[in-house]
C-alpha cells in the first residue's frame, strides 16, 4: 500500500459516519463570520492600511497622478537604480521619461538576469487595510510573480480608495481564483532559531507603497 492510499484510507474512515450533503460546497460551508471589524469611512480605511503597512516596515508614500512620476524618479534615484523592471501593462504616465533603463518583463529572463535589476515598479490587484497586505494577481500592470520576488526593491502603486478593502473576505471576493496570487505584508523577512531577523531572503528587502489618489 502506498502512502497516498494510506492517507486516503484514513480520510475515508474519518468521514464514514458523516451524512452526505448534496448541496454545493459554497452552500454547505457556513459563511456567517464577520466580513469586517467595525465601520470605517473610505479615508479611515486608507489610513488604517497605511498604518499597518508601516508596522510591517514598508515605506508608505502618498501622491496624486501628477506627482507620481516625480516621486518614482526620486525613489529610484535614492536607491541608485540603473535598471528598473516594468510590467507590460503598467500605465506609461507612472514612469519617468528619463532615468534608469526600463527592462521589460520577459518570459526568457533568467534568475541571474532578474538579479541584476535593482528595482521593480508594479500596480496591485487589491490591498487589505486590516492586515496591511498588498495582493498581486499577475495582471498586466503587475507582471509575472518572479519579477516582484527577485529584485531587491519593489515600488507598488495602490489606487485609493478604489483598490483598498477592509478585510481578507472582502479581498477574496475581488480576486479571480484561477489567477496566481501573491500576498505581501511588508518586505521579505525571516528569523532563525536565535530570532535574528534577516530581510530580503524570500523577496525584496525594501517595499515602498505609493497610495495613489487625488488630483
């Protein structure tokens, strides 16, 4: 008997006395938990997102449409970035006309190619205020998952208030379950058995989030 057969056998025995339920899974599983905690205005929800992002050591900026290219230019210059990864669907007006070389998101790029790029700029699918989480789903303004995991510096633009929700259940309702999703709560970090924190092991060492809204 294989390990797979043993596991499935234990599952069948555990479910042997459970009555059959003909209802679809979506109906059979209770969804009576709170979808959000408390009532907030749109502005309060965005403020909570900014607060929780900062708690996770992300650097938070606020900008209007006209300010965004100048802000991105400054952030890239402060990092000394010579190359910046740009997803194919990123709005051109978000990026400076001059500055670092724009590197397209190519399927043929190797990990070594991506490692030579200092920064990446993306949009997002949704942002969760209660957890300080940015969610990417591989849409054209976000690119392939790997381009946000290999470069050491990620600038993520969140349209506010439209892309900000209060809670995880509200975020899940907006996401397409057939798309790959990456949930980001602050810069990549891990700790060893001595509780020494190391950043940049599983993704960018620096996460900068731009809350884009207003004129």
